C-alpha cells in the first residue's frame, strides 16, 4: 500500500507531461505550419491576381498605343497630302474640277472611308468635292483647328444623317441591331445608327489664296480589320496559356461596334452592351476598369478605358481582356496539390514523432515525481537515475546534483535574507537619486542637441546655397561675354540679377549672423529710400499681380539713410511679402516715406501698410520672436526676427500696429546718414 501511494502521483504527472510533449511535437506540424501555409497561399493568390491585372493593364496600353498610332498616321497622311505638289496642281487644274477625282484616288490609296475639302467663305464654311456634303456639320473642333492653320485628329461620333450625307454605304455599315444583354443598363433603343469615326483635318491653301481644310476619316463601326489587328498585337500566339482566349472590343458608349468576342460560334457579339457596373465606372466616372468582368457569356480578366471625342466628352470605350477560367483552374489545381502534399507529409511524420517521444516520457516522469516531493518540502528526494549517456540522463544526474546544492544553499539563503533586504532598501534610495540626476542631465543634453542642430543647419544652408549661386554668377558673366555690345540692351536686367545673386549671398550671411552675430559684420552706404523701394517692387510684381493688389506710393522723404543696401532691400521685401500674404483676396499696399526726427536725431520713417486681415494683440506681441510663424508649412519664423535685427543694428527701430480685420502697418525708423 505505501508503495502504491507513492507511485500514484508520479503516474498522474507522467500522463500530463506526455500530453504536453505530444502537443509541443505536433503543434508546428498540425497548427503553425497549416496557418503559415494558408497565409502563404493567400498572399500567393493575391500576387497571382495582381499579375493578371498588371498583364491586362499592359495589354490595354498596347491597344491604346495602336489606336493613338492610327490617329497619328491619319493626320500625317492628310498633312502630307495637303503639302504635296500634286494636291496644289489638282486644285489649280481646270478651276479645281479635277480635285474630286484626285481626292477619291488618294482616299482609296490611304484606306480612308471619306476624304473631302472644306472651304471657308468669310465666316461660313462649305464642304466641296462630293455631292451631298452640304448637309455636314461644320462646328467640329477638328475642322475649326484646321481652318485656323493647325492640323488635328480625334475620335468623333457622326450621326446617321451625317454618314449618309458622305456615303449611304457608311450609314448602312454603321447601323447595328442591339442585342439584349444581361446586366446592361435598360434602354428602349432597338439599334445603334451612329458611327465612331477617326476624324482628321489638315489646313490647305487653294490657288486663290483662300483657306480650306482637307477632311478625312475612317469609320470604326464593324471595322473588323482594325479590331483584329489590335487583338493580334496584344495576344500573339503563345502569349496566353492553353485554353485562354484574348479579346479586344471598341464601344460606342456601351454598345460593341467592333469586336472579336463571340456571341456564339462564328458570330461576333456586335450590338451587345457592356454591364451597368463597367459603364458607371468608365463612361460616367471616367476611370479605367482593371478587374474581372462578365463579357457576353463568360468571365474575363478585363481592362476598359474611356474614349473622348474632340469636344472632350466621353463617347466610348476601348477594351482588352482574356478568359479567366484557365487561370482560376490553374490556381485551384495548385492549391489542391499543395494541400494533398501537406497531408501526405503530415501522415508520414506524426508516427515518427510519437516513437521518439516515448523514449523521453519515462525519465521525465521520474524527474517530475522527484520535483513534486521537493515541492512538498522533502529536500532529500532524488531521481536515482545514473545513466548519463543521453541528454535526458545527464539532466537527471544534474538534477540530483542541483538538489544537493539546493539543500546547502537553502541554509545559506536564510542567513542572507536579512542582509539582502537591507541592501535592497539602500540601493533603492541610490537609484531614486540617480534617476533624478539623470532627468536633469537629459534636459541639458536636449537643449545642447537643439543648439548643435541649429549650427549644423546654418552651415548646411551656407554650403548648399553658395555653391549654386557661384555657378549662376559664373554663367551670368558668360552671358555678358556672349552678348558683347548687346549686353547694354539688357543692362538693367543683368544688374538686377547681379543684385539678387548678391542678395542671396547676403541672406545666407544673415542666417549665419543670426546664429553667431559676433562673428560677422556688414558694410553700409548712403541711399535714398525711394530708390530702394523702386528696386524691390519688380521683384514682387508677380506676387502683386497674382493677388490683385494695388500699390500706392508716397515718397516724401528727402534725407538719406546709412545702411547696407541689400539688407534694407531684404527687410522691405520681407515686409511686402508678408503684406501680400495678409491680403489673399486683394487689397491695397501703401509704401510711404517721410522725414521725422526722434529723440533729438534726424531720420526718416518708412511705412508698409496693408488692408489685410490684421493681427490680434497676442500675435503682435510674438511676431518678432525667432521661429514664430503663422504660415504653418510655408514659413520659417525667421523673417521678421532677422529684419528687426538688421534695423536695430543700424540704430533704427521696427514697430508694428495692427487690428483684426483693419490691416497692418510696419514702421521702420532709421537715422539720417551723417
């Protein structure tokens, strides 16, 4: 009985270990690997579908380029015809009587469905060359461009009457009976009689000097050569897997007017219509469709793009696509094959895992029992395993050794417990003090890093701007050398460029000076403020015109000021640009100067006043702070701060008065030049 009682908990623990080991052994194979497999297959399927979409998009690009080439070739043929000697001779021969025969001959040669001449008489236009052309429209943008001297080619939609006026044959060829199509937008029309035409016109001069336009075109309705050529270009032999089929279609609005899609064997799906979803996306919204779509009687990986006429209206669609079924079947077969292979590998590997696990279970059960006794307080319990030939045996031997050490260390730990508690308390106090010191040091480091970053940014700006400015200055000298004596004709412009290049250099210097003002010093000179204002206005004229701002000047100052001209110009331009930004809806900018003494010194005042949105007292109190800006992404916050520094350095002042909704006035006072 005692022996049975001691073995019972060991057996119970052994069963628990066995189940957990089995779970650990089988988890990667039966759980994790299937999840990874599913995720991999899902990603592969998404990539596979993306590749199909990418291919059909590339196919659509080829079809689009072919259609564009048809338009380009038609325009080039007509331009070559109107520029030929034969055309001029035919137009001059017998008063133009031979022109119709000449045009008919070239229409046949060029493969056009119509070719005629439109002549302008005053403000009216009159088609000539064939009977019945007087009923044609003359308001086509293509025709207007040609009569204005510019050749143009576009896709246009001709009514049945217009086609009949050119040729009854074209009207008959354009007509298509509509075939009821599932999922299409409901319509009460029974047929499509309009024609989609490659419409081209080229300017021409008649012998009497009058303007004319040579007009030609190709009817695309039931133009099977056109659509089959696109299909052959896009889907050459062996470009698709066996069982798939490439198709191409031209739509007039949502009606197939030229296609190689089969309604049934031997009959093309002419007159069928596109689905409402595709029509909404492509014709109504003007977006390209790249997705699966049900085409007549099967699912295709499809690409549709809108076609616009010369008026800019979406009038049709160009489509290419290929059968989706072979690709879907290939995906399914691949997935089934992978799943079957996984199941076979799993079925073969699980028995092997189970046999290997049995050799581990028994020694682990004994060690588990020993550990249970120790947990109950029996520190003298041992596993008794002495075979250390494998990892489990060595673990058992090591466990017994550890238990021996545990008994000894348990006694030591009890004696060290009190001492350890005292040390922990002492170290805790030290850590709290160290944390407070670390926080203070961190704040100092952050401030140091900010200051270092400002220095790095300043050096980088100087280097990156000065190099291109040097190139610009060198090339400006080359321009002067090339112009020679003609340089005097643009001396003012060249001088302004010189000044602005110099100004950029000065701006870089000022930015450096803002960071380290003690290391820089400028030079000063005497000027009349009115002259500096006159130099500034051309530089901001484009901004003034764009914002519809009127400039008012009042130059009453008679005294000169002593200041670096570029620095003063920099300050004025900064204030003017700020004023322009304050008047986004237009307004008036007033630039006024007057003589005014202050504090016993003669000087001048320069006011820059706008009628803009104004500023609140809170903003006025902060606008001269470095890096403070109200322009969000467009401002740096340095402009007014630098401007105030430049004025103050010359003994002057820069002040501001502003009221919300009433405008703002910046006033510069500078002492008179001695």
